[in-house]
């Protein structure tokens, strides 16, 4: 019966790397490829890309599944070899990407199928073209969504960096991160809550308090010693007087 070929081309408002990354992200196909019901990556290459992949596809006239071995010329071309299938006897084709500049890409999907079920030629060709066209249109939506999300994230990072640089120019330091809620350990050790800015003040205060305490203790000790010396002297003087009185003058 031979392969039934179809081809579809679209221009995508996304960088070529983004388009390429999306079309080899097989495990996400069920989330954005309308015709793909499920996928299973059976083997990976040395770069972590799907080498052997099984796809379950709703091909309009019936659901089929087939396994392909992929090869890559990143980010320009993806090809595959047919391994086996249910409802599909053979599959051949490729995805091509052309960098148009200004973060735009032309994507071409060419696929030849030999179905394993008896279908009138026009019905099989119509279903094949419709499924293939839908696949490229789904890729366009997904790649543009990823590009927009990436641009938004990059814009947020640039904005944050500009704000930091401006704050540094005018002498404003970035606000410290919020403190974590007190845990049992930190409640037992209140000093762990001190910020770097608070520590010098608190240390100085504690040192001053310690100094005053030491001074008070020193004064008390001095007074105690002076009192003891005075008492001792008085006792000696008193004893001397007593001894003098024992002898006639």
C-alpha cells in the first residue's frame, strides 16, 4: 500500500531553541499535543533526550500506538525510524526548524504513514493531514507560551537587578529577609533572634551592665576590706590600752 505522505509548515514567534526543546519534550505531549493521548520514553540517549519513544495517538478514525527511534541534529532537525506499531505498519519523516531571526522560527513537519487498518484512501489522507496540521499548530502555541513565560521571567530578573543597582547608588541597602518563625530551639536561646545590626548595640549594653555590676562589686569589696581593717585596728588599739593599764605609770 505504501506510505501516505503529508506536510505542514508554520512560522512561530519563538526562538528556534524553544521550539526544539518543546518538540523533544515527549513526556509533556499529552498536556499540549491534542492528538497525543499518552507517551512512554523507553530509552534515552547520552544527552538525556528520548531515544526510543512509544506514542499513543488519536488519529481521528481510530486510536493507534507506535514506537519510534529518534535521532537529532540539534536544533535544526529531528528524524525517526519506525520500530513497531498497533494500527500503524510504517512511519517515516522529520521535523525541520529554520531560524528566521528576531526570535522567530519556521517549523516544517513531514510524516509518511502506512496504516494497518482498511480505510478508503481519501479518508486516510484526510485524517492524516488533519492530525499532522494539528500537531504543528499545537507546537506553535506551546513554543510561544514557553517563550512568553521565559521573557516574563527574564524581565522580572532584570527589573530586580536594576532596583538593586539603583538602591546601591543612593546608599539604600536591600531589606533583610524576613525572620523565620521562632522554633523551640530559638525560643530557648533568645540571642539567636538578634540581627547583625542589633548585635553591636546589645553587646555594648550588656558590656556596660557588666561593667557597672563589676564596679559595684568592687566598691562593696573595698568597703568591706576597709571596714575589716578599721575593726582590726580598733581591736588592737583597745587591747593596747588594756595592757598599758595593767602597769603603774
